[in-house]
């Protein structure tokens, strides 16, 4: 099992926070500050899944890239990927 972690600063420019990795058993995303919207390559603040400061989500059997965007400012997102 391989565990990797990363920290991203999310702005109003969409950023990829998790790569397309078929071996990922779990992906944990935690928002350290601000409101961030996550989704696919076309994510916007209108169609994304909103995570507020302190929110976290666990995705099992990850198979697609995950992107994030914010309405404005700089917001910190922490990502932990657990691979098989």
C-alpha cells in the first residue's frame, strides 16, 4: 500500500488536485480554509460539489481526476491518496 499526500492552494482558476489513478483505493479531501468546489475537468462554482472550511470527504475506488475551484481568494485543500 502506498500513501501520498499533497496540499494545494485553490483560487478562481480550476486546478487538478487528484490525478487519474485506477489504483487508488481511497482519496481523502479536507478543506482547510474557505469554500472550494470539487468535480471533474469542467467543474465550476455553479456545478461543483461545495466543501466549506473544515469539511472533508472520502472517495472510495477513485477512477477519475478531481479538480477544484473557488469563487475568489486563496483556499487550502489537503489531499491524501491511499493506493492498493
